[in-house]
C-alpha cells in the first residue's frame, strides 16, 4: 500500500502562501484559506483568483486560458465537465484533472456550504 506524503511548499506568486498535499491518485490538493489571497468561497473569486488557484495547483499553462476566457469564481462554479473538456480547448489529460480534482470538488464544497 502506498503512503501519502504531505508536502508544504510556499508559492512564489505574490501574496500567496499555499499548503499543497499530494493525494494517492496523483492529484495535488490546494488548501484554501484567506492566507492564499482569495476569499474562501469560490463564488467570490475574481478572474485572477481563479487563475492563481490553478497556477498554484500546478496548471500554469492552463491557468492562462481561464484568464483569456474571463472565468471568475461564479463562472467556474457553473462550468460543466463538457465546458472544461471541450469549451476551453485544453489538452484532455490536464482538462480531466482540472475538472475532477478541482472544479467538481469546488462546486461540491460551495453547494454544501450554501445549502443551509
């Protein structure tokens, strides 16, 4: 059985301090907090918050597409799997990881936190 190592790396982006945790499936979980320079609720993120989120998650090249398409937090939360896989014209591998390990969990967390 493979162990999961926790890695804490400060990010070189201005105003960002990010805790990253390697997951067993190979993804990296970025722990969100106000210390990351973003509001905790993705619905309140500006375009640059979304861009910085994906940059810190290791998707530097793909983050630029979110900026070009002006995807803010509200738009991010409305994205479907199809939007990410085909609408952004990303390579399939990174697009799948972005949706499954980042967009979908952010949507789930947002719905859970706002359904009371």
